[in-house]
């Protein structure tokens, strides 16, 4: 028994342990996809806002011939703040109720406070055409903040416009005071 033989035995034991661990993980999860699709987690800031923002309706339909995906979502905002950039994550299922993956959509429009918005998307995505059902939820959103700078425009009749003569006269007054 030399060092090379013992090294091969040790390597075989490590590989056998890894294979055993992989088999246990796959059998404990919902298949191979369960390994690659992590749990859906919502951030704490979004969690607080989801008490007043709901996904009232969602539908995802996949056309078999051209991978065209038609989806529609209705978002209801019962909160006191306008919201934007609403990220919706949908888990997709086939007719045997087996998970076929996940996809997300982002609604960049603003949903006003105490308002309701209907949003539709139609685009090409590589989603299995065996999808017949979707389970969608809001996973992220942002509160619309007031702009840092506001521009106030006034018309020339309200004293907003300066002409050359007024500017020259103002300069003459300042030089006379010195």
C-alpha cells in the first residue's frame, strides 16, 4: 500500500459522499428544478408596502407555435403613496401541476395612491408551451418620491422676463451706490 493507492481510496470516498449528498438533495426537493429555483423572498421594505398593494388579477398565456407570451396584471394600490417599478414573479405550471419555471415582469408605470391599474404585455419569451397555469405575486416595488428639484416657470408678463435695458439699468444703480 503506497501513497497513491491511499490517495485514490480517499478521493473515491469523497466523491461517493458528494454523490450521496446530491441524491438526497434531489429526492428531498421537488426534482432537479427545485435545486436551481430558490425560494421566493420579498424584501422587508416591500413586505410592509404589500399590505396596501395587491395583485388583483394575473394571467399568463403561452402560444405554442411562436413562443409569444401574453400576460395581463391588475394592481390595486390602497396605500397612501404612489408606487412604481412593480416587479411581478410568476411560477408557471403544466397540466400535471408540475412546475415549469419562473418568469418576471416589471410594470414601470405609476399606480396612484388609492388607484387601480391594468397592464398587459405581449412579447416573445422562451417559456414551455405546456404551461397552463401561473401563480403570480408582487416581489418588489418602489414608492414614488417627490422630485429633488422643481422648476417653476413664469410668463414674461409676471416679471419673469428680463430685458437688456433693465439689466443695464440695474448695473448702473449698483455702480452709483459705491
